């Protein structure tokens, strides 16, 4: 089933909320859905300049309007793991 612009907007909102919880100093991100599922690209400030991470998220994605769910918690834990090298706000 093709995704709607609303699906993409909700995914963007969910990722933006989770990235804000990480309190990164500076970052840019893009989320898209392709034949492999959801994919998140994040560029963030690190001690030695900007770094880029591409994170495959699979087909399931937490809904933006849901309260904390296991899927949302799993995504947040993955972001912590993969973006641990990014600078945090002081």
C-alpha cells in the first residue's frame, strides 16, 4: 500500500520529537520510505566535525499520536545507540 503525505508527516514528527529528547547540539535529518522500509538519515555535529548516519528502521514505525509504546521506546534506544557520538547541548 502506498504511503500518503500524512504518513510521511507523522513519521517526520515522531523522529523530530525523539531527536529533540536526545538534546543534540546541532542536527539535520530526513526520513523516507523505500522498498526496504523506513530509512532515517541524520547529520549531526561531533567533536571532529559533522558526521552522517543512515539508519534502516524496517517497515513498522510508531504513530506520531501514540503515547509511549514499545516500538517508540525501541526506536529511541536505537537513536541513542547510533547517535551517541553526536555532541549534546551544554
